[in-house]
């Protein structure tokens, strides 16, 4: 198997943080599953995994990761669960 450079690839938590979205863990799992399903439809393969530190800083786990070019699709899926995600507060 050829090694693929995944530097700069994004996990679901990366995109959630960048969008300023906080979701319950059970919802994050559902969002992640929907994003993985979209990736499979797009590529025909499961997403790559990367061992990363947990957001709590304690321990690590494997996260599905996606190239930056897939970020817009990830954001669309996240917004389907939180329509205000990443929107500026105009008030």
C-alpha cells in the first residue's frame, strides 16, 4: 500500500471547533457517521484514520480524516444538525 500524505487533513472535531459548534457526544457520532457515508459515496472507500490526541488532552484515539477539499461537504452536513453553525452573530 502506498503511503498518502495526510498532513493538513481534517477530522470532524477539527471542523466543529473551527465552526464554533458544540454538540453532544452522541450527536457528534451521528454527524461523523453521516460524513463518513458521504465520503464513501464520493470516493467508494472508507475514510483514512489518524491517531490523534483527544480534545480533553488525556489519551488518544483514531479519528477519521478528510482532505481539506472535502471540508465544505463536512460543513454542509454539520449545518444540517445545527443550522446556525458557523454563521456570524449579526445582533
